[in-house]
């Protein structure tokens, strides 16, 4: 992680060291005052100097108290500079009034504090600066200072303290960055969890919408087919009621059969919804559909080749609804006498072909018919249902030459999609 990040709050791990600083201020400055009073610093240590040291101690403690309160807050760069300079001046005042060699032990506090306010570059520079400042003071005080056992001991302690505090600053900084990284990961994980919950809700909503659309198509294709047949038979019965009572009665019987078939289809759909293991057989369903259309006027020839094993229920149901809607269109619009319904199960795809010998229509009108809500012939619904299983639909027709509806669907739509 880059150390050039600007002005971060002081670290939580710094709190114990802030308390140590307080102890160091009190202990070292008290030692300076005591030894200076005892030795009188060669008769140059006056009572005023004692009060100066006490005031410096109080000010340093005030700085620590202020920074301790600001640990969880962002410290502006200008404020950090002022606090650093104030600490440096106060410690320098203590060292200037000291003649016991203990005052410079306060120097390592400055680089340590600067590490978290200004980052390592400033801290390292201050470490080197205070090393040479202390060494220069010792040399100016006594060129052979190293022969003084007390001065040498304090100098070694000063070096160890300087190195130790710099190492601790880096350890604290590393741990704090790792903690922040962990917190960021946890925050990202929580955000991802929230997004996943939102996505799951969207998926559930889309699944519910898809299920509603599927049910709407099933209602249209199944009940729509049978109700159309019932309507046609009732209109026929009404038209022949006075002219041909037998024909009218036959139409009523066929209308009743269509209504019964509609009820059976509804029961079959409900059973499929309740039982996930419900087995749907397309050839059997088509045979039943064709039997229900046997009205003596329209003859339907069903031909099935191949085995439906391995085909998913969604594919089989799409073919069934397409055949159902196609036969409904023939009843409503084709004015045909014969219909051929051919179903071929291949190894990779199934093909459903529905041909009638009716009046046909101009293929150029197909797009207009598909877009019209009143004259769509159900072609748009068939196309949408077939496309859901990645199938294809084609319509071939000509005026007075019948119509052929051809539908091809893959055996496994998921493999086609991948």
C-alpha cells in the first residue's frame, strides 16, 4: 500500500504509546528537574528554570491529551504541523535546560508522532536529525563524551529507544493497514451480500413473471382453443336450429365435447403444476386433441414418427401448444376439409408440420396479420412459445392453395444456448 496517502486519523494501536509518552514526559522531566536541583548544573540551574520545565511538561501533556482525543478524527495537516513544531520546541527547551543527559530521551517521541501524521519520510528524516543533534550536543558539551560512563549509557539507551520506537511505528502502521483492509473486505463482502440479495429478488421476480407469462400462454392456447371450438359449434347450432334440427343437435353435442375436453385439459395442467413428476406424452395428447376435433366436417390425419424419449417437457409442451393453436386457426379461418398433422422426433430435433387444404392467404400479409391484435391467427403466440425453447417457425401459404405451418425445436435447448 502506498505510503503517500494524505492525512489519515491517528491509529487505535497508538493509544497505549500515547500513555507511555505521558509517563515518559513526567518521568524524564521529573528526573531532569531532580538531578538539576541536586547538581545545580554548576550553579546555573535557577528556580525559574524549574518552573520553565514544569510549564513545558504541562504543555507537552496538553498536546498529548489533545491528540489522544483526536485519535478517531481526521487531523488537518496545518494542525499537525503546529503540534509537531510545538512538541519539538518544548522538548528542545527541556533539553537546553538539562544537564543530566536524560532530556534527549524525549527526542524519539517526535519521529514516532510524525510517522502517523506525515508518513515515514518525515519520520525517518527527524530520526536522522535527532541522532546527529544529540550527538552534536554531546560533542559540544564534551568532545570526549564517550569517556563519561553516564553520557555513554544514556546515548546507547537513546539509540535503542530511537530504533525501537521507529520499528514499533512501522509494526503499528502495518497492523492498522491490515485491519483497515480487513474491514474494507468485510464491507465489500456485506455490500456483495446485499447485491446478491437484490439479484436473488430480481431473479425471483423474473421467474414469477415468466411463470405468469407461461400460464397466460397456456390459458390462451388451451382454453382459447376449446372455447373457440365451443363458440363455432354454438354458432352452427344457432344457424341450423330451424333449418336442420339434427345438424343443430350434433353441433350442440360437439360443443359439449369441446367443453369437456377443455375441462380435462385444465385438470391436466393443474396436475402438472402440483406434481413435478407428472409425465406428459405428446403423441397421446395430440391424439386426444385430434379426437376432440372429429366433427364430421374437418378430417385430421395425425402421423407420429420417432420416440419422444429424451425430450424435455418444455419442448414437448411447446409443440403441443403450437399444434393446438394451429388447429384452432384452421377451424376459425382456413375453411379446410382435411388437415395433416405430422410429428417427427429426430435424434437432435423434432419437427411438427401442420398442413390444411383451406383457402390459404398471401404470405406478404403475414407480418400484418401477426401484428394485428384482432387477426393475428395466433401466429405471434406460437412464434414466442417456440423461440423460448430456441426453435424456429415457418409458414408457407398461397391463396386457394392451403397453408403449411412448420416448427422445428432442438432436443436439448440448453446445449444450443451454450
